[in-house]
């Protein structure tokens, strides 16, 4: 089972931005795109761990494949995320009204990449995944990470609502 979407994580962040004359409208569009990307990524990752947390003797093979596929997809994502190298986040942050939103998105992506590090440290191969699943370590790992992910997404959503109520440009 292929998990698509994780490897596109850096695509939106590194895409070049050409400033338009309607800067406020453009920033709102970019903010909406980032917020939607964060939501989709959250749903994708949470569904992966939800399946993995329902491990039983009967479906452990499917759960194992799902987690290993997630790890494979993460191999295509840069391990380091530097917000000052993201053209979209820089473009948003130069307008002080979007600065907090840009920061919340950067923190969200860092949190998602933190999962890559957690997986690589705790699950180097399918044997380690089986052992971790039997000890319920995977459930603890998934639960802690899901809590962090939800908190980061909530902050993104709060900051997104703030930028969407901006009435005019200067």
C-alpha cells in the first residue's frame, strides 16, 4: 500500500513565488494553500497511525506495510527544514500581518519532520516494527506524536483565521 503525499511536503514550501500587484489577495491564497496542505497531511498521518494502532494478529501484516510505506515515503523528504529557505514562508512573513501564520506553518512542518526522526530512531526495519508493536510502544509513540500534531494544526488554523479577516492592504 502506497502512501502518497508525504514526499510533496517540501514542494509547496520551495516553490518560487512571483509577487503580484494584489499582494493581500495573493498572500491569502498562499495561506489557504498552506493551511489546506497542513490539514491534508494531518489526515494522512493520523489515518496511518490509526491503522497501525489497531494491530492484531490478523491484520498486523497490513499495519506493518502501512508504517513501512510511510517510512519509505519519508525518505523522499528532506530531513532538515529551514524556514528561511522557503520562498512562500518568507513572502508571507515579510507582511507582519502574516508573520505569525508563517511561523505556525513552519512549526507544523518541523513537527511532521520530527515524526520522520522518531520513526527512523525507533523502527529501522520490519523486525523492529513487529517488536515495537508487541510491546505497545508504537501506540505510545503514535499517541504522543498525534497530540503534538493536533496542537500544531490547531495553531495553524487559529493563525489562518486571523489572516483571513484582514480587510485591506496598505
